[in-house]
C-alpha cells in the first residue's frame, strides 16, 4: 500500500493539502464525485496550475456559490458526515480530524466538546477542505501518513474572536495535543491554519519513513513570500524489511534512542490483544510481547510491552490509548545490542526459501529459514513442515562461518 509524506516547509492549510494531492495524481473529477456524497451544497471546487520561484504545482479553490450560515456545532458536522454515503475510510478520517478540532476548541474556550461552535472551520470551504483531504487520501489508496516538522510564522491575525497571536490558539492546541514538532519562520504571517494543522496532527506520524517515491505534488497557497508557498507531498512505496536487510548492514550496536512502553491491563477482552499487537507493529514497534501478571486483590492481568524508537513514541502511545482499555503508559529509555542481519536464498527440492543470517564480530554465526516461506511450500506441496524447514536449515549451514565485510558482503570463510 502506498504511503504519503508531507513536507510543510511553508506551513499547511486545507486548500494546500488538496492542491498537493491533486498535483500528485488525485483526479479532481473523482474528488468532486466523492464530495458530492456529502449532504452539503452551495460550493464549487476547481484546480489550476501554479508556479512560484520556478516550482510548478497546483492550486485548489473551494468557492461558495450561496450564502452560508457557518457557525456550525461539532455535533451538526458529525451528523452530516455520519449520515453521508462517503466511503468508510473517508468518513472515519474526516470524523477523526474534526474530533481533534473540537477537542482543541473546547480546551481553548473551556467548554464541553459537543458544545463547540466552529466559526471559520464551520464554513463550507473548510468542511470541503477537510472532507476533501480525507477523500483524496482514500482515493489514492494511502495507507499510512507521515509529516515533517510543522512551520508557522509570527505576529497576529484577525479572526471571529478578534485579533489572535500566531499560531492561533486552536492551532497551538492541536500541535500540543499531538506533541508535534514546530519551527517558526521569521515572517509576520499565519502559515499553518487550524484546518491544515488538524489534518496533519490527526492523521500523520511526525517521522521520516523509508520510501521509494512514485509521485511528488506541490499544493500552493494564496500568499506569496520569498520562497515557494507550497505544501509538498511525497507518495510512494515503503521500503520493506527484506529489501533493507539485503541492502544495508545492520551494526552490532544501535546508536538510535529506543524506548520501552509498558501498560498493565486487567479489563480487556483477551481476543482484542491480537489486533492491538498487529497495529503496534504496523505503526513502528520493533517488538511487542504480552506477559501474564497478577494485580491487586489477586486480579489476573496482562502486561503489554512495546519496544520502539523515540521517533515512534507518539504514534505507539496513541495506538495503546485508542485501541486498548489502558489509562496510562510507562516509558523507559533502553539500550540494545543487536547482531547484524542479512537475507540469502537457498533452493530446496520444493522451491526457494529465504534464510536470515545472524552476523556477529564480522562473521555469520547462525542461519534460520524464513517460516512464512516454509509454510507456503507446505501449503502448495502438502509436505510436513519439519522436512521443509530441516532441509532449508541444512543447506543454510554452508553460510555459517562466512566472513562479512563493512558493506555486509559475504567474503571468505573462517571457523
């Protein structure tokens, strides 16, 4: 599944997000068709080519064609989206973005979330920007979303509540809620709007993924600066662990900062741990394991332990909070010493099987057949798995003792 990496070097807004997606290959007609499923009228959406400082991209306009009372409550917008015939993925992402906006506004105004009234964000164009961004990602088949550090300017802007500092309070709350990195540019202007901040802070992980790009899009804003005022998006395929193992040498000592996240749970259906573990691995966990424990009053419970790097902390915390019954997570910095790894292929009488080579002190010390490859042969040829695994392991013994150079290439043999 393709992934998207947003580079908000000049901030972000709703229309810049749409422009970036359209410039990266999203059909504006397909976007219009999806947005037509929303029970909302009185607008038109257009795209046009744009160029600033030698960079070409796309600018998307959402134009109101009828007068609109835009002081909508969060509950009104939620009902509008839930009652629509939007795709499930579009609906879920749009609701998630608006939920974040509602929580941010509730914190700013010290009120209940359902009582929040959206002003500028409740206008037709802002609703279309947010739902359109969710729809665009769904139409492009984007599975995971990442973002670089957010950018905003300085100074003040005039809004429905009067003159406000930049970043405006709702934007600041969204950034704080997501613990997102923020850098301010030396320009007296708002670069990061609440709409743009909500889309990125609610959908993206703030880390740099390994990606093989297939498309790059630039979505231009209406302001002009001494640099291209655009939001850039990279779309491509994630680098698979197998590809990384074949092309990169894994050092024995890892210099990256790693953490252990743990939580004790005594009130969750045991069947729910399987999807929780799968999600943790999908969102960057290096290892996940469950330990049966006994809590106060003799209650049986499960300790969920997750190893990850510091860059994935926010994402892994969010998965634990949203997909389990836990109320808190413990974080502990850890150190790990890791053996190097390399993947080779051996040929058995039934077909090829990958084997993982363990590398320590410059030589191969162990070789283990890949279970999923053995299982595929078992299912195809209906032979006992111990025969398949055993033959692959015997052939792979030839690698043990081989030397490995600094480029992770196999060289001579030594005992």
